[in-house]
């Protein structure tokens, strides 16, 4: 049940809060190395916006990976994995981790959570980079780290089942539609695919996202919001008849309006945030990441030197916890 | 007592029958009183274990839990009536010891039923041979019995002395108060100028009241004792092992749990069927149904998830 889940309690944000969290982890990471940084290296430290684009390019690649995955995975695995990924990078910074491997670990974990049984051997066979044995080892090592980072909140409520629910409700209640409701399915699935590369899964309940997908499908069929309104009226129990409508309770009408607004807000959000990642962008992210990750061991050395030069001995406080989760050595 | 007493024949035991009385005959196989009444209605019958012919009046109440011990004490007592020779009937201590040892052997033989015929013959021979001594000893007590008698007598005397002492004490006390009372009355009669009849009347009245009070008190005490006895008896009769109903705290009031959906209302199970939802979901295959799944279940799950927090803004 979503309303009592950790997803709602811990991992659902307002847009402002989300931006604040991202800014904070970015600043913390920057502060850690600021004192030992040379000016020409400063440009390697990216802004939160750039970090987000890096995430998007990985997500894009991951969705392609998921579509090519054999055996075919069901969509909720994708949703779960990407939710894990997005949540993880509200704690970690992309520069500090091998972001690609984290994504693979997210998928591997999501398959377990979603009861899509697969062995690690079969899993790494689907990866086309790196040595299979090494990949397997790294994924398995990352998995507990990832779970810890997620605070073991592993249940993800996906919008696919609510989508089926809405569709079933529509088919049952809207008997006077002059088109086949099944025709919206393809477009709705495309909407979900786009939504996966946005922040909506950190912002809205799955039932609303599902309704947005329905509306997206209806729009793609050239229908207006009126169908959605009528559907909601029937769900809430507001009479369409103008005479009876006078008796409708104002809070019901308010709910209807708010839901329509929210659905369109989600649609707009997805439209705005979903920007296909270009090949060029991906390459630049890749080189940027590899440069900073090559630099980090050296920066750590410098921090240690500074620590010792300051007359302090022993291990730096927090040095163990600040170890990078896994270095990208591809 | 670790073991429950149970009749081997009718399987009734102390729990099922609170008035269970176990009986035992010379063969040492216990039976409950009901069974004895049933089986030995014609005064004789066979033992249900060893099929020995027994008579109804041979049954006695079983005192010890172990039937073997019960049998032994019974036989021992019976045999003592014959073997009642005292130490001074023998010339030496060794002879007396041999006699006692022999007695134990006989008891053992009878209890475990080894060489019963020989044993009985020996007992009979002994009885005939020592007839005089046995008859004489019937009235004679040995040292141990004498000692016990002495002790009992002492105790009785002690008790009697105590009660006597207490009674005299009480009487003395009463006399003392009576004496002061009469003296007080005499003084009053002499000194006051109230009529003598009035004073005497008053005193008589007082006395009667006192007597009445005492009587009442005694009756009350008697009644209380009787009540106590009765309640105890009743409790013993109605002893029960049921859970005791204790009244503590407020009574539990069931309130059905409220499911907060924060969305449009859920159709219930019958509505899902009647509104035709099931036409839009895959039919459950037989193996899924065998596993407890119905298509209505899947349907309601999808509908529920579509509604939950739909109005969370």
C-alpha cells in the first residue's frame, strides 16, 4: 500500500526539496576537496544540473540495455531499478562512484525485488562491456552497499498495475466511447518510458502517474481532457446531469479539478524534463567522469598530505566512510 | 500424587468421576466401586485381570495408590493375627529373629503368590501347633504397643488438665466480677435514696440483656461455623479447572479498521462482479485457481492500487 510505504515517507519529494538535496550533496563533495584543488582542476567539478544530465545519459543507456535484455524483463523491473538509481544519487555523487556499475547493480537488485529470477552469470552475459567475471564480482560487491545507501527501503510501487486498474475502470464505466481503449496502450507505455528518465517517480504517487499515462494516450488519439473529466466524475460519483450537478458537493468538484490539474502537471513535467541524450553529450560525460575519477585518488593523497602537514597524525576522521564505493577502471 | 487414579476396567478416573472409590480384593487388582457393584452383583465373579474367582464381600477400599503395597499391608495385618508371638515366648533372641524372618518370607510368598499352597499349609500347621500361645497373646500387648498406649494416655490426660485449668480460670474471673457487682449493688441500695425495687429491676434487666446477648453471640458463632463448613464443602464439590473469569479493566470494544484510500471509493467484491469488471481481465487458469487466485482478486488489486492516494496533492 503506497500511502503507508517508505516510498511515500522517505523518497517522495517536492521539486524544491529535490533540488535542495542535490545541491547539498554536490556542495559537500566539492568542499571535501576544495582546499587541495588546483585552479585548473576546478572545472572538473560539475554543477548539480550537469550531474543530473550525467544520470540521464546513464539512464538512457540503461533503458536500452533493459530492452535488449534476454530473457525479456517486465516493465516494473525497469521502474524499480531506475527508482533505486535515482534514490541512490540523492546520497552519492556521480563523480565519486562508477555510475554505470551502480546502474547495473540497481538492475540486478530490482530483478530480485521484483521476483524476476536470474542468476548473476545470466545477468552479466547481457552486458557488452568488460570481463564477465569481473563484472559479476563488482555487481555483487556493490549490491549490499547500494542497499545500505537506500536505507533498505526496497519496495517500489510502480504505476503499471494502477494503469491497468484505471484502464479496467474506464472500460467498465465508460460504455459510450466510440473507440477502442486498448489503442492508447502503446502511447501510454511510451509515456512511461519517457517518465523513467525524469524525476516524476520521486515526486508523485504511482496512481497519479498512471492516470497521466492514460491521459497521454488519450491525447495521442486526438482526444481532449473531457474524457478524463468524465471518467473522474464517474469515479468520484458526481452526476453529469446539470440538475443533479447542483447537489454535487463542492469538495468533490475540487478533487476533480485538482486531479485534472495534477495529471496535466505530470504530463508537462515529463515533457519538459525528458530531453533525449545525444551521442555527443554522452561522450563528453564519459570523458568528464573518467577525468575526475582519475583525479580523485590523487586528491585523496593531497588531502592526506595536508592532514599530516597540519601536524596531525593517524587516520583522517571519516576517511573510511568517505572511500569511493567502487572506482571505474574500464 | 503424580498419577491419576484410574479404573482399568471402565477407564473412569478422578477427573471424570469426583466420587471415585477404588476397591481391591485379595488378588490385588484394583477396580472402581461402580464396576464392583456391576460385576459382582451376584456376590461372586472373576477378576477382570487374573480371572480368579472373587467374592464381593472380599472387596475393601484401596488405601494406598500402589496396589502391591495395599495388598501387602492387608496380608500382613491378617497374618499378624496368627503370628502374634512375643519375644518372651522364645528362649533365645536368635529364635525370635528366625521367627520374624520366617514371617517376612511368608508375607513375601503370599504377596507375590509363590508357593501359595505350601505357605498356607505352613500357616495352618503353625496355628494348630501354637494354638494356646496365640490365644493367650491375643489379649497381651508387646512392648511397642504398650509404649504407644502410654503415649496416647499421657496426651489425653494432658489435654484434660489443660481444659480443666482453663475452665477454672474462667470461673474465677466470672466469680470476681459477680462479687464486685453484688457489692456495688449492695452499696447503692444502702447509700442512694432511690427505691430499692427500681434498682433491683434495673439490675435484673441488665442481667437478662447480658444473657440474651451471650446467647445471640453463641448462635451467631455457630451459624458462622456452619456456613464456613458448607461453603468449603460446596467448593470441594464444585472444584473446577475452568479458566476463572476475572474482571479487570475496561471491556474490549471492537472497532473495525478504517482503510484510508484517499481516492475514489473502491467497488466491493459483489460490485466487481455485477459491474462487469471481470470482462476486462484475463480469466484465471485452473492452476491459478488451485493456488487460491481468482480473477476478482487480481482485479481488485489493480483497482485498489489505481485509487490509493489518487487525491494526494
